[in-house]
């Protein structure tokens, strides 16, 4: 039996609805930008598959990109986004000079670190690649190291663009993070096409470096025109101690979170290189499919939540997180089930041409099978992680990341010899489930609206899987995929309309709001 709303709840409801509207508007904008980005990303992946398949060039390109981004993400994702955005958003309302000082200090610090990192990768690309990818043959390692040196040149521009985008987000201006992925995918697509036509695979690496150089200049121009850059030097000696302390407290656990996450990614690449040639590329083709919906909805929602949830008290934050988590499950659990059954057909439709042959399709399909099983958990866990970041509960995030990495590596190391690339996908899903369970327990969502929705969805899952499996025996190919999509829409649409817990979420009647 649900508790009746408190006497003052009706007065607070408009505030909550206003907060949700503040989330919805930029979410729609960023999702639209993400849709454009995914069109270019699909073109990039199709061009890569057609020109290079899952061969050594594709492996080298993806491995060098991971080797470039993994150390950089330690700065941009956790420090710049997770810590800087909520702190700067709060200070802009009450102490704007302090916010400007924080921006200036971090910009100087991170540009310096970016230059050091770029120099280190330029000098030691060869030994780093040999250590990271022991399963690559000498020619593949040499090409990977050459691509890594080219991409390393773009690291300072990448960091500067991320810092400017975070400053815009603190102002509730999400133009830079909206434009950035589309511009990057377009630039990388162009470079891949030029490299393929010229027969010079190394040229593909310049897409990353050149695009971020242009993006950094555009982002600076954008914020300057809108008056969102500091007009005076605000970083004074008396402020340094207070700023460092305010940043260091939430940052301490996040440094470990970042180290764990990036080490997990690099170890996945190492295990993939041991599974066999083409594995690195195959799992990235599969990940492109699972990450499409995730990047369109969950990544923008997570970024927006860093500023939106920072302004809510614990009760309202938990209520809004509960409702949004339920909506994420409504979207992503059916999607996971659909990809689980139809992943091979989707990959064939997207990539089966040119150098992407039947062997490439088989490897990518097995990877997608494992990734699809936990896509819903990964998306929900990512959102709740951002909620906890906004609430400065980063110790909980650290525990969740430890659980995720431990589960992922355990599955990978125990099963990669028996299951091959499928083990990498299953490890991803196991890690997502472990993190989600910890976050749900901490936030008390296991007895809220999202949990009620999850129970209904999981009960409805078995009949759907049986029906969809039976349909596969009757039709295959593009026509069969269309029938599967129609079945999924009709079945899950009926579930939404026919079950009160799901209808309540869609009508914003969950989490104790007044009816």
C-alpha cells in the first residue's frame, strides 16, 4: 500500500515538474544532435567495414584510438565533467568569481597535462603498443604505433574542447557537447574515405586530430560570442587552497574510478588481442549497435543530470531518479531482448559488404549476443552513476566501479579460452549488472516505481522471447527483421498500455506524486 502524499507535496510538485522540464529540453536537443552524430557514425563504421573489414588495419585503428582516449578520459570524464560541472554550476549562481577561477585553474592544469601526455605517447608509442597488445603481429603493432603518434597530437585540443563544453554545460548551454560527436564522426568518416581511396591507412588517424583542432577553435568562438568566458583573471592566490579542497574531496574516489574503468578497457583490448586477429574490430562493430540508443538518450541524460540533480535535495533527487530509471527500463529492456534475437541480421544489414565477410559477421554477432544481454543494465547504471556524481556520493560510485570491473574481468579471464569473443560481451553484461545492483540498493530504488516496472517487464520477457523465436523459424532476412520489429512494437506497446505500473510511469504518477 502506497503512502499518501505529504500535505505540502502539491505545492512542491510544480518545482519537480519544472526540474523535469529543465532536463527534457536540453535532452531533446542533445538527442537530436546525437541522432545526426549516429548517422555519421554509421557511415564511418560502414566505410571502415567495407574498406578494411575486421583485418589488421581496422584492429590497429581501433586499438590506437583506445590507447589515445583511455588516459585522456581520466581527465575529461571524471574531473572535467563529473566534478567541474556541478561545482561550477553551483558557484555561478552564488560566487561567479570563484567559478571563473576554477575554470581558469583547471584549464591551465589540464592543458599542461595534455601536452605531457601527448609528448609521452609520441616518444613511447612503440613500447606502449607492444605492452598493451601482445597478440598483435609485428606489422599490426607498427601500424598501431604510427596511428597512435598521429592521434596523440590531438590530445591538447581534445582536452580544451571538453573543458569548454563543461563550462557551457554549467551555464545550461549544451551546444558544444551536442555538436562535438557529430563533428568528430564526420571528420573521422572523411579521413577513413580518403585513406581508403588513397591506399594509405595511416591517414585515417588524422580524422581525430584534425577534427578536434577545429572543434577547439569553434568552441572558444561560441562561448566568447555568448559572454560565457571570464573577462578578467580571477585565479588569485587566496582562492587556490579553497578551490583545491572543494575539488579534491569529490575527486579522490573518482580518480580510482577512472583508473579502474580505463584499466578495464585496456585489459579488454589485451584479452581481445589474445583471442585472435579481428577480435578488437569485431567487438567494436557490435558495440556500435548497442551504443547507438545509449548514446542518443543515456549519455545526454547523464550529462544534464550532473547539473540538474545537483540542485535537488535527497528526497526529490531519489524520486526523480526512480521515475527516470523506470523509463530507462521501459525503453532498454525490450531493446536488449530485440538485439539478443536479431543482432546478426542487423549487423549483416549494416556491414556485410566489401572486406566485412561471413567470418567478420560471425565474430561480431557473437560479441553482440553478449553485449545485448546487459545493455539495459548498463544504461540504467550509467544514469544512476551520474545521479550519484551530482550528489557528490562518489564513494558509492567507486564501490560500483570496483564491482563492475571485478565481475567483468572474472568472466573474461575464466571464459575467453572457451567462449572466445562471446566472453568479452558477457563480461560487459556481468559488470553492468553488478554496478546496477549496488546503485539501486544504495538509493533505495529496489522498492520504488522502477522496481515495480522491472518486475512487470521481466515477467513479460519470456513470452516475448518465445514468440519472437518462433517467428524466426518462419521468416528471415530483411523481411524477417521487419516482422520482428513489428512484433516488438505491438507486444511491448500492449504491455505499456495494459499494466498499471508502466502506465503510471508514462503519466508521471510514480514516486509518490499527487494524482
